């Protein structure tokens, strides 16, 4: 008759409490935002930066409610909200740089497409001459 109370579902299984699960998902999204911003400068451009910005914004929104409540997860949520804001700024800067680069290079690319002369794009490619391997 004096059976001990059964343990809470999250004590003996892999099921996390709601706040902890939210923080774990937000941590992953913040990581995506922190990585996607700088990588978008080299590969992916504006699209990858936008994905990183969206992930960081969703993470910040999810963490904000936990950061406002009193509880054991409040300090962690406040730090994660700050990290999400930094990830958003990183992605916004990367998007701005990619946008400016696209605007500056667009006329040169259009001219190269119309003329068929891609050597003048200035992408660092070597021109073939008599002294090169292919000349």
C-alpha cells in the first residue's frame, strides 16, 4: 500500500521538460545563425544569410518567454537571448555585404554575358598566354 510515487516522466527517459526542450532547440537555431552568416559571405549569398537570420529570430522569440519568467532556466534563457541577438546582427551584416556586392557586380556580369567575354570579370583567373602551360 505504501508504494513510492512513480518518477516524473523526464527523470527516467529521454523526454525533456518543456523549457529545457525549448532551450535545446533554440541553441541549435542560434548555432545555425552564427554559422550561416559568415559562411554566406563565401557560399550561398543572400539566401543562406536569410536562413541564418530566420533561425536566429525564431530562437530569440522562443527564448524570450522563458527569459521573462522567474525560474531555474531564466539566466540561461537571458544569455541565449543575447546570443540570438548577436547571431541576428551577424546575419544582417552578412546580408548587407552580399547585397552590396551583388549590386556592384551586376553590371559587370551583364556586360560579360552580353559580350561573351568573361575574362574581364576580374575574378582572379589567369589569362592564357604564350608563357603559360596552356599557351
